């Protein structure tokens, strides 16, 4: 126990010092302490899972003994201090255990990547919400904490404008966490773009977005389209926004964080191989299918199973 606590202290100090180096102007709000909890927090089956998650990925899952003050530690004072939530009772923990064990952990990659792309702490907090929670915003997930992310199932928050699927949006919660880790890996360059990913791709000539018979139709040219990411707490049931006719132009794909590579990364997290081929038939769009395969294989080289996640997460009941 003491050795694990010491390791957490060393990890926390490293993350804190690294954060200060990367964020020269960032000023933590609240009383910051690199290690605020003794870990593990119990001896139940979920505690064993959380120990394994720490050993495998460097993520310390905390589900009790935190306060609202812990939920409101941010990098900037202006980030707000209105997050609420409370520790998870033991009789609810099997739901969280199932969520992490079966829908998140199996699809994560190498420890050094996950550890660099996620915070030290992942809080599990019941009725987690910010100041706009009653309006269906800032609800159930906070990915902006100082050294933590937080997720929580909704039980008692009364929502003025309820969204479809709000009664059980576990899919949205686990998708936001997984998506953030994967996207951070792309932005940080820890999972680099495949070597031949840009071969034969014209990034200058404008694409056609609606006429599939036009030679410059985006899928014919090898593009998957513009896939945007919804902020947590605003559209938690639909993580990625995509349509056959998308507004924007080729420049948006190139200048987005991670660019064209990020669009395919998001596609691989949303669609399985079968779903992708149904949307983009290989015989008609060989280039876009070849690039999808490149991205899937590249992430597999680093331990991530993106289409496996896309398939598994659809077993959960909320729309995606």
C-alpha cells in the first residue's frame, strides 16, 4: 500500500511539473496537491480492476472520499467552480465496473501513450454536473480538470430540457474518455500518421461534397469527410457529427488538429470495417478504404483497437 502511494506521489509530481512546463501561463485554482487519495480505496472486485488499470495505464480510478472541491480544481481560476457530484455507493459500483472493464480497458493502447494522454485521476461521481446540468449541459462528464477527468451516471439531476437517451448514456461517457485519449495521442504525435497516408492525395483542389458522380467527389478523392467532435455535456449521445453533405471545405480537414489523419481516426472509432464498407463501398471508393485500413493498422501497432471499440460500444443502449 505504501509503495503504491509513493508511486502515485512520484507520478503526480511528474505530471504537475510537466504540466507547468507545457502550460507556462496556466495557474492551478484551489489548493493543489499532487496526491490527494490513498489508493486502492477498498478490496472489492472493482478495486482489483482499478489497481490493474493503474498498473497497465497509469490511471488511478477514485470513487469515494473526494469532495466538491476536488471536482473543481482547474488550470485557470476563470474555468469556474460549480461542478457538483458525490461518491458512488457500493451498490452502484458494479455498473461502473462493467463500463470500464468491458467497454474501455480492452481497447486502450500502450501504457506510455495512455499515461501521456490521460490524467492521473479518473473520478467516478454520481450526479456529476456543472452549473448548466439542469438544462442538459455539463452533465455526466468533465474532461477539463487539473489532474483528473470525471464521469458519472445520472440518477437525481432534474433536467429541464431532457435529451433522448439521458436515462442511460453510458455509451456517451465511455466514448468521451476513449475519444479524448485517442485524439490526444494524435495531437501529441504519439501515434504518428502512417507513412503512405498522403500518397496520391490532392490537398489543394476543392472537393465536391454532394454529387457522387463528380470526379472530385470527396470519397472518390480519398477523403472520409469532415467529422466533427461534440463537446462533452452538450451532445453526449452523438460524439461525432457527420453527414453525406457536410458544410465546409478541404481546408478545414487540413487545418484541423491532426488534419485528415484525425478525420479517419474518428471514422475508425465510429464505424466498424463492415459499417465503413457499407457507407463507402470498396469497389467504388478504393482509396478511402485503403486509408481507413492504414489508420486502423497504425493504431493497432500501438495497442489500440479502434474498430473493436466502435463495435463493442454499440452494445450499450444509447444512440451513437
